């Protein structure tokens, strides 16, 4: 114990000695062989450097150029929502077109009304109600809108026939 | 095995070089021969476990071989020390103090010249000191251990740790001061 106390007088010497042995442990014999064997087993060095990264970046850019317009195109609203028949589809059944024949009959080859799935932005409840009230207020106008053709083809109008005036009755 | 292995010396298997030439294979074998012990010691100073240190040393050389630039490294020791240190830090696991010193390390620190009693006393003190060094915070222990290797200048230790040289010097000083205090307290009756 006295010997140890004597040595503790020079603490730095002890610390130096401890640090020396702390880091002086030698590896097991044959370290070089084991390192070379593991390197040999792992394979050849990569000679291609940065080239694959450039190829990957180019491929990603190409995919982006092709994919982005496709994504935006599919996200656009369908044209059907802009056409009157699509709007008319939302009219409530409680306000049907009047049974009385219109004076001017439109051609029957109008485009079929858009289905619900085609309408990207269905009308709000308040808008539907407003349209329903308009329909009941002006049934003939709405009926004309409903039957309006969506194509550019000319509208066929039946010739107007006016019965001759009975003059004899006046006499 | 897909890649051919040939020997430069009868006892050292050498991987085929990047160009497939014996010159590069021999160059890499010489590179390993020159630095393997140093790399191992760096890794051991950080990982504190012989098996982890050897694994880190192998991984260090494997990375350098794959990088295929070992002939272009200017400061070979500094570069290897940085790679080995980084890989060894990854392998260092938090462990209990009594598990820190492996049996190999226990046996390595006894002095062969001392008497059995003296040797036992020295060994006990040395093991205790090693445990105290291991118990230091990593930011103090690593500069202390790297500087204690005796193969690196302070500026190189600073480069490895990516710290200013002044910070490294201060940390080593603090670490030694802590050890001194603990040693002094231990010597009190």
C-alpha cells in the first residue's frame, strides 16, 4: 500500500502509463491476411464512379417531363360541366317541363345529358334550389334550354302552318 | 468465387486489383501491410473491444478498396484515421464498466517484470484507471485516447474529430484533470 501511495505522488506518470497500455493492445496475428481476405471476398472495386448517378438523374428528369403534363391533364375538370344539359340534370323532378307543346320544336339529336360522374363540380344545394324556382317560373324557356342541341349542326324548324282566315264567317 | 484471388506473398491472399493487374493488387497489399496495425489501434481506442476494432479495421480497408483511390491519398495515415474513427464510433455500444475490458485487455496490461504482488497491485490500479478512462464522456475520452496513441499529432487528432485544435487541447487537459482528481481521491485513506 505504501508503495502505491508513493506512486500516487506522481499522478501524471500513472495516467501516462495507463494511457499507454490503454491504446497499445496489438491485434491478433494475421490481421493483414484477414483484411485482404475480406476485401477479396467482397469483390472488385467500383470503377463506374458517378456515372450511374448521372444516369439515374437523367431518367428521373425524363419521367418528370412525361408524367407532370399527364397528371395535370387528368386533373382538369371535364367539359360536360359547362354544358346546359349537365346543369339541367340537377333540376328537381318536382319541376318538370310543361306538357303543352312548344310552338317551336327543336331537333331531337341533342347530346345526351352528362351523368353525375361526369360532373366534376356538382351544384351547391342553394344553386339547385334557385334553378328549380327559375324552372317553375319560366317553364317554356327551361324546356328550350333542355332540348338545346350541343352540336354545331343547324337547327331544323318545322314549317309554320297558319290556317287560312275564314272570311265567310265575317260575312 | 467470381473474382480471382492471387497471392503476392505465399501467406497473404490479395484481391484482384481494379485494373486486374498484379501491380495494383500488390500495391493494395502493401497499403494494408503499412497501415493495418495503426488502423486497428485507432479503432480499438474508440470501440474498446478487440473484435469490434478488427471489424472496423476490415471495413475501413474495404471502403478504401472499393473507392479505388488508395494510390492517390496524400496523407494516408490521416485519411485512414478519419475513416477508421468514423466506423469505430458507429460500432461503439454503451456498455457497463465491468464489460468494457475484455479478458484479452485484462491480460495485456500486466507487467511481466514485476513481482507477483506488485504485478497484482499494478494491474488492479491499471484496470481501475482504464475503467475511469472508459467512464469519461466520449467528447473527452476520444481526444485523450487518440492523442495517447503516440502516432498522431494534436493537429491530426483535431482533423479526425473535426474540431479546432484548441478545443482538442482543452478537452485532453480536462480529461487528464478529471483522472488526476479521481486518482487522488482513490489514494485517500
